[in-house]
């Protein structure tokens, strides 16, 4: 579908940018690798030239360009070279990004400048420079790797500068999608879970990769977006949500360690109070020091204990997947997977279709899991509604009696 299309991708020498480039290259696309690593980096893998070799090997044509998106002239030069080489630009992917997960007093001015310059200004200027060429394309797209704008203060308090800079990228989507509606599609893409990249290794340290997905999931989601008509615009897309809509069912293929619990990504309210747990998992030292961990909510704490109590024995003897639709203060969808690998539990829909769906209030859920409300009584009194395999629901009740002491 992207054969002969020209993609201008910032930060394409490694990570997510390179994954998107390789996916398009398989179709025979032309890729402009606009990144600043020309010489091998002491700790980070890949240069624009090694990425170019991989793109050519995958079936695409590559044009490596040294571009630091903080330098407007470098952007202009690369865009001119791209148009001269390939005859135009069809797609722009604003992927280049800088991150510092530090509080206001701990963030040096040069770090603030870096994040604002790369994330906001770089995205804006690259879009501005490419737009006259994009408008001439048959099906032009701009795709920013940025989140839906979530004004929950929780996402600002521990890393205000970083959040402002990422939302700046999202505001570019909001504004430009409307400004160029009917001419150029402008969308944002963001992962539901942490993605394993060199940046994630630096943030989270060793072992973090088990809680991450591969960059392939974003490459597949980006491909879905970039092959849609230009009328598909102004959307803030979450990778997994889009791929489920496109009919993808097996998400284990994207996991670094299939079956291992995945870390939710920033800016998504998986559960308002899950952030304390997540910040600890990211292991960003200065971030953790500046932000004392907040106690988890009762529902989140219950699931944390359930996750900790998972065992091969429970999985072997239960063989069921349970989904909980909770209403009230901590409403939302949660799940317990006692079927795949070592089992898992957490917020969101289960990795595969649930055998049993239970609906109740979050307050009654906590009572049930702490032994203060018998499941049978909850069901008979209408506080608990069960759809699906009743035999499995009874098996879960047995597991609850064993868990009550821990809860």
C-alpha cells in the first residue's frame, strides 16, 4: 500500500521511528531518515547509515539525513533533499522526542529547553516545512507520536516540563488537523503499554523489558493509520485499541515476555491511583525521589495483592479468565487471567476474551475480595451479576477463600 510513497521520519535511526520505517520499507516505500546520529553513539545503538542499510535490505529506498530538529535550517535542507531525490513527500512522522522525568525544581533549564525544542518546536517546524509538499500528495498524512491530552493533574505533578512538551505535540495535531482538514490528515499515536526502546532501558534499568512490548506494535498501528484516506484526521489513537478494531486478537506476539504483566504507559488513566505503582516500576531515580509514592486505592491494592499471589497452581486448577465491570468511584474494567502462562491481573480488558464477566460496584468488589461479602450472597441479592461460565465463577470463589488472609 505504501509502495513508492515517501516518508519523512524524525528520529528514525533507532527505536519506534526505525520500526515504522522498516514496516513501510517492506511495501517498497522511500524513507527519509531525519535523525542526528551520524557517528556511532557510545551507549545507544544505530546511526542514520545503519538504519538506511536495514531499510534498503527490507525493500525500501533510504535517504539518510543528519537532522537535529532543534535546527530549522537542517530540517529545511533535509526536506529539500528529500523532494529533490524522491519528487515529493507523502507522509511525515514526528517521532523525535526528548524526555526527563524530573520535578520542576530538579529539571535544569537546558533540559527544559531540550524538551520544548525537540518535542514542541521541532514537531511544529518539521510539520510547517513539510506541509507545502504534503498538500501536493495524493494521500498525505502527518503522524505525531504523542498522547491524548489528559488534564488529570497526576500527569503533571511529577514531570511538569515533559508533560507540557508532549501535550504541545498533541496540540499540533488538534490545530493542524482542523487547519488542513480535507487536504492533509493529521493524527496522534500513543502506546497503551510501555515500549521497549533504548530510552526505556535508561529510564527503567535492567529487567524493565519484561514489562514492555516490542516497537512492532506501534509500527503496525502506524501502518494502519497511514494507509487510511486523508479524511481520517484529528484522531488520538491508542495502538492496542486501533489494532483490536482492525481484528488483531493475539497481542502476545508483541510482548517481550509473553504472559508477563505489562506496564501501562504515561498519560492514560488506567486507574487514577495506579500512578504510584507505575512510577516505582519505571525506576526513574530522581523522579522517585521527588515524588513520594501515593498509597494505592482499595481496588488497585486488591489487584496488586492478587497479582502477587498468582501461582502456577492457581492457573492449573482454575483455567479461566475473569473480567470485572466495576461501577462507582473506582469504576472501570479489570481482569484476572488464570489461564495463560503464570497468570496475570490488572486494569483493562483481559488479553483474550473472558470466560466470566462479573458486574458490581467497586465498594462491593473490595468487600467480596476481603471476605466481608460472600459471592453467593452478593449474587442472590443482585449486587453481583454474572455472565458466562458459572462453574468457573464458583472456582474463583474457592480461590477467594484462600486469598482472604492476604487481603
